[in-house]
């Protein structure tokens, strides 16, 4: 029986960080996390400046009379979606310290070129290239975080990074307005053109700093990162192994086929898309405020108030993204907090579904409260991708692709769905918007619980085997990088490593099923056998194997329902999963610490 209580499903051990490890994490925060967070703010400013410029003189200067603004966004999103997955693949071949800052510099230059445009067609072309360049930023940084931070550190950093979107939203309006008003007419340029020039300068300068601030990968550190020493690289590799994570590797065609032939990529993509679209109603807070009228037909809120009030919602967003991320690492759980956010998100959906159909029966204050409540459950993305890192730590190729597929899928669907579900002509009384969000959040809750079940029932045993294989490589003095590079049974030159793996696994299993304690007697004998002939190690493993199998047969004879066998992938030969008992019992023993 699978337990749904708080539990950890990412392999980790109770570990007290040394001063050197604390110093490493501190340096990663100062350089890697800082670069990512400020890049996220800059990216948001660069994405939003087209809207600010449009209402600040661009429309009149370029004679934009149709739906050019919508097309600016459409071309950008289409290119952004197309480049997401290729960018994730390229990231495994090109140093991240070249790829990510290089693209940031490129989109900074392209942003500056918009200031020179005199027609909508010129902007269309530049917006396409902007989308291609900016697509790498968010998923690329999320992928890097998975390589550098441990399970108890990851959600906090992803949450802080995610919150920078809301921070950029809070400051974008005021900053862009200040630039256009202050620089209007300087050197013969309109204020909206200066907007692109200054944004471009900020972007290019920060992009150049990325060449030195991004540490690249633990097994391929950045030689230009003056702050990252050799001891940090060694410690980072140790942290990967300690937490059951494979080393980063270049994407291969076999890895691509393996990822897309499995279910994880599709499940996580649908879960991510459903969470983002299910909580999308908060985006239309400004339209809600603008559409409200007084009894005499005049606007309830002024233009400045319509722009200012949503800032409070953005502040709530920032705070709660931090809260959810901190709780995730502190409580060592992902799925429970995703479900909780889904439940909270359902509350405004229900209220607004009633209010939009019967506005006179529900006070408008309930609608205000609903929009603010909707800002409290926007911290799901960091938890989903932190959970992804926990689910398949042995497959870095799949993690990289899943992030790209999920984000690309969201952009592909939102490009057409938002016009149908949240049409501006229906604001604020959307006919299907809140009902659709409600259905999606229910789907999120169900999928999260299903994924939790699949995780502890099927994925956890694979992580157990992989962690044991990593430990065995440490004993043997080797280095295990990933499933692809791990030798198969037919390729193993010495059985010693396999014996160590098998012993560690058997000891855990037999303790749970009540096997004789004499199995520990073989530990010194086995370790001594590592220095002897292969035949001695093999004989030792057969002796232990025979005792374990005899006990297994006696255990399964008492419980016929436990005879169903499953195979654990890895260097260990087929192991009967009835050894596991229940996963909840295994984790409660303290032998394996888990992180859901």
C-alpha cells in the first residue's frame, strides 16, 4: 500500500553541511542566482516595453492603426515557442556561460534596434529574433539550478527566481514611465525610442557579466568564473553523488528517444500547462478594474488607480512564491503544497464563476478578494520542476528536455486559448474563463496525487538502485556518470561493484522483512574481497544471495499476494520488489530518506 503522508521521494541522506559546502552554496547564490534573478527582471522589462512604447507615442509615430500590437506579441510568442526545445539541447553542447549570456546580449542589441524602426514590418522581424533569443533564459536557468542545488536547497532558489517575474511587473510600469517622460525629445529621439535604448544598454551590460558569473556545470566548470575554485568543483560532484544525481552530459539521440518514448515528459508538461492556465485569471485584474462602472456610468477607478492597485497583487505574488518554496524545502515535500495551492486557487474560481453570472447577488468586494486570493497560489512552477529533479535524478537529458517541452507547450496553447477563454470583450463578466480555470485546477489536484502514487510505487525503486550504484562506484574508486555510461551486466569486468550494490540493497530489504541479522557478518568479508580475486567476491555474493533468496521464498510463501515481481533497472540484477514491503515502511526506517 502506498503512503500519501509527508515523505521524501528524492534520495538524500541526513547531512550536516561543512563550512566549505556552506561557502559553495553562498557563492552560487551570490553569482549564479543573482545573475539569473536580475536577468529575469530585465527579460520581463524587455518583453513589456513594447506595450509601454505603444501607449507612449509609438502608435502615432509609426501610424499603427490596426492590430499591430497583437501581432508584435504573436510573432514573439511563436518564435519563443519554436526555439525552446532546440535551445535546451544546445545548452548541453555549448557552455551555459557562453550560450545564456550570449543570447542575452543578442536580445539586448535587438531591443536597441527597435528604437531605429520606422514601420511595423521592421518590428515584426526584430520581434521574431527577440523571441528566438529570449526563449533560452527561463528554462535554461531552471535547468542549471537542478545541477547545482540539492533537494533541500532547490525549491527556495527556483521560487526566488520565479518571483522576479512579479518583481519585474511591479517595477516595469514606473520605470518605463520615468524613462519616457524624462528622456522625451533628448537628442531628437522620442521618449518611446529612448525606452528601447536604455533597456538595451542594461541588458547588454548584464549579459557580459554572465560570462564570469555563470559557473557552467559541475563536471565542466567555467574557467572564467574567478570565484569558482577547483575545490568547489570537487565538492559539487560530491553533492551530486550524495543526492543520487547523475552528472550532466551532452544530449544524445538515444536520450531524446528515451525521453519522448516515456510518459514523464508528457505528464509533467500537462501538469505544468494546467497549473499555469488554471491560475491565469489574475492576469486580468487590470481589465476587471477598468471595466467596473459607477451607477452613473463613469469609471469606478482612474487610469492611475487601475495601474497601481494590481501592484498590491504582485507583492502578494512575490511573498507567497517565497512562502511556498521555503515550506517545500523545510517540510521536504512538493506534491502536498501543489495540491494545497490548487485547492486555494479553486476558491476564487468558484466565487468569480458565481459573480460573473449573477453580479447583483454577490457583493463586488468578494470579486476584489478573489483576485487578491488568486495571487497567493502562483508558486506551483518552482515546485513542479523541483519535483521533476527529484523524480528522475538519474536522467539529466530527460530533465533538460522536459523543462523545454513543458514551457513550449504552455506558449503553444496559450497563444490561441486565451483569446477564446478570456476575451477582452467579455471583461469582467467572462462567460467561461473562471469555469475553465476551475476544471484545470481540479485536473492539477488529481494529476498531482496520481504522480505521487506512481512515484512511490514505480520511480522510487529505480532511484534506490541508482543511488546504490553510485555508492558502489565510490567504494570501487570509480565514477558513475549516468545510465547511458553505466556498464550493463554483460559488460562488467569485475563483480565486486555489483556485489557491494547487492549487499547494500539486501541489507535494507532483509531488515524490513525480518531477515537474520547475520547478514551484517558478510560486510567485512565482502569489503576484504574487493582486494582479492574475482572468484572470491563472486563466491561471497552467491553465499549472501542464497541466504537472501531463501528468506524471500519463506516470506512470499506466507503472503501469496506479494509474489508479483518487478525489475529494477541499473547495475543490480533483477531484485524482487517484495523485499521493499511498502514504500512508506521503507522510508520510515531511516535507511532511505526521501523527498516528495
